[in-house]
C-alpha cells in the first residue's frame, strides 16, 4: 500500500498535524503495522517536496507547529491513484513452492514442510476469526480479505500434498 497516498487521502478531510495523521492512519489501516513517526514525517517531507502538500504554520505558546494541507496537485494525485486498479498478484513463484521443491531435491520431507505451513495458516485463521468477531466493519472486511487468501493457500497446500509424488518424480528427473 502506498503510505503517501493514504496520508494524502486522509488530508483531503482537512489540514492536520503529523501526529494526527499517524493516529488516523494507525486506527484505519495500521492495526497490524502502525507507522513510525519518522516514517510519517519523511513521507510528508517527500510529499511537500513534490508539491502534493503544503505547510500551514500554527502559532501558539510553544514552538511553531506544522499543519499539513493537501494541494490541488495532491487531490489530483490521490484521484488518479484511486482510479488505477491494483495489479493482481498471481503468486506464480511463491516461497512456499520453492521450499517444497528444495525439500524434494535435498531429501527433506516435503510433507513436513506442507504440514508445518498448514498448521501456521490454520493458527492465523483462528486468530483472524476471533479478531473479526470482535471488530468493527472495517476490521471485519480486513480480516475477511486475509481469510480468503489463507483459504486459497490451504487449497493449494492440499492439492500439492495430493500431487507430491508426481512433483517428486518431475523434480528428480
């Protein structure tokens, strides 16, 4: 995900301080990976340099604080980003496939690789299902997205296990 575009989108609601942007980002998108303050400010500096945001100074009792506002160019940039579809990722050469083939090539038990991965997937699916049950609609949608991908991975794991003898013969040939 583009952090710059997410921050620009959040700024479309009005000017904000960097710490407000971080908090909003973390609440909406960063439950599993909150942004570091340094990342927020370095992204804002890049957006400022590219003319996508501008700084509004806020006088006060303490040191001058910066409020960031999106520019017309920033609004246009976010609009273009939202209109572009994300590239579907077919996962044609996954790390897991590589591990299975290497296990077969090196004499390790490929079934163990598949079983270990299946257990990890099922554990994560249970965690996501619990999280989904207690979450708001946004969290439920995020969890559903992850669960659907994990289900597809599990189908692949089962199919690969069923075809493991064939794959072993091809790999060794």
